[in-house]
């Protein structure tokens, strides 16, 4: 990745194919939170790229849907 993402940016880990929200940088690695919740994972910065607009739209919709199912509201 050329520029470091900001907290909340949707990113794709090309090493695993997973998509999630960038949280922080710890020990030289990126911390990423899965879109639908769950355990965060760490990724090498070189393996992380910003998600495409369409992928971001789908991911954000999935997050809103997951929150509404858990009763968190929007």
C-alpha cells in the first residue's frame, strides 16, 4: 500500500483476500477489524490496499445490517 489508511477506511488484505476496516498500526503491522465483527487480524502493510468503492459500499451495508440484527440501531 502506498499511503497508510486512516482509521475506519475499508481495506483488503491481499494475502488472505479478507476485507475489513483499518484500526491502527501496531508493531509495524496493520490491525484490521472484520466487517461483520469478530476477531481483528494483523496484516503486513505491503499486503493491504484500499477497497474499491463498490466493495466499500457492500461492506458498509453488511455492517449496518449486522448491527440492526443485533439490535444496535444505525
